[in-house]
DNA sequence: CCACTACTTGGCTAAACTACCAAGTAGTAT
DNA sequence: ATACTACTTGGTAGTTTAGCCAAGTAGTGG
C-alpha cells in the first residue's frame, strides 16, 4: 500500500481558501504583494479580522509575508492558486450549460 | 466597472471541498460513480454523515446523483476537480522545496 | 401486506469559525 | 521618551459545521 493521500493536510489548504474575504485577497494578491492595510480596504473588515484571515492562509502555506518598515506585505506563495479558480468557474458555469476547465 | 467576481459563490464551492472526508470522496469519484454505501466504507463514517457530506457537495455543484434501484450513485459533475488538486500538491511541496503546478 | 436494504432528514451536542473590540508589539519620527 | 502608524493577539459572543442516533422515505421482494 502506498502512503495514501493525506486528505487532512489537503483539506486544510483548501479550507483556507473557502471564505469570500480570503478568496478576494488571494485574487488581489495575484497582481502583486499588498500590505494588510490595503487588504483591509479591499474587504472592508476590521484590521484584526483581516490579519487573522491572513494568518490562516499563511499557516496553510498559501501566502507569505515580508516586513517593510511599518508595513507587512503579503504575497502569494504559490502562483497556481488562481489557475485553480478556473475549475471553480467551471462548476459555476456548469450550472447553466456544459463547460469545463479547458474551455475557460 | 465589471460585474466583479462573486467571491461568496466561489467560496461556497471551495468550502464544499475543504473537508478530509469530502476530499477523499471526490478523489474516489474520479474513477467513476459510486453509491453512498461504498463511500461510507471509504470514509468509515455513519451513513447519515456521508449522505450529508454528499448533499453539501451536490448543492455546491460538485457532484450529481442518479438513482439505480435501491442505490443512489454519485459522480463528479465537473471532471477538472482533480486537476485542481495539483495546485494543492504544489502548496504542500513548496513546504520543502520550490515547485509548482506545471511541475506536478 | 410485511420485511429488508439503501438512503435522507430531524434533532441534538460538541467543536470550529468569524468578527468585533481592546490591548499589546514593533518600527518611525520627533 | 512620547506619539503615531501598522499590525498582531486575546477575549468573547454569535453563527456554522460535524457527527451520531433515531425516525422517515423509497425501492425490492416475498
């Protein structure tokens, strides 16, 4: 028997993406790094809330941070996260008609 | 301004994948449809628990079902769900060294 | 009809998650 | 040192989720 896929670890990563604000932040970070204050403006939540969302994503390995003066800049750690989104689009698209990843 | 991505809908889809048992089921369903009873054996939970997991994924548009005699068979509704996993692998791999989607 | 199998749904409790405020840390500047 | 900005962390209340058992539904077959 092979080591068998570790679904617990994988689920943790996916779960870290499964929140509207976190998804919006990942989407924004695709264009380059941003500080927590910018991300707060983006999602319109309390700074502490945004900081906690980021720490969840950081623990999951989705983003990494870098201090620069007073600011903390976050960036995607793995660029493919957004290709990833294509499949999600496909699920949504499939609600109306037939289409999948390759098409989008 | 463009219609702006609906992160709530997308997050719901992703969240439906963010659970070890559900991930294991999606993984198994990649090889073809399975009845709830087989999936129960796979994840080792109560039949009612498995049924609820499946209904979450069905509502999210990840799977669809089909009755066949006494059984209810579930199958993936969007095949790309597993390509999707490649990026998750990349996040895990990045924990040790540099690698991403294209490499896996 | 009754019994049996395969599911689904309701109800419940325990655990996890989310978001806020408040307080603390760290770097900058006076 | 004091003050200010940019975060992070602790605490807490409200919401959501997960899993089990029990009860109900739906086909199958005697």
